[in-house]
């Protein structure tokens, strides 16, 4: 069984990117279903689900570099 199958991740190009948050102590990952182009929404998801605080300015630089290749 590959990872896509194991975690029910679509292999269709139009369904990507797919974000799964793996939290220690939880059996299943938490699937992000928000706006995949919104760094603010992704940060809010991480802060809510992982219970962490992220420096939005630093995260935006990382997100921009990842998105732009």
C-alpha cells in the first residue's frame, strides 16, 4: 500500500496540493480543507490544530518560495 492510498489522497492532478497534518499521539492525520492558496488560512489551520504559534512574516517567505518554485 502506498502513502496516497493509505491516507486517502487523490492522485488526480487537479486535487493537489493536499495538506495533511500529522500530530503526535493521533492515529489519523488532520486534513486541511481550506483555501490552498491562502497562507493566512493555512497558518490559522496549523495554529488551531497543532496548538502552535507561527511567525506569519517568516511563514509567508517560506510559503512564497515553495509556491514559486
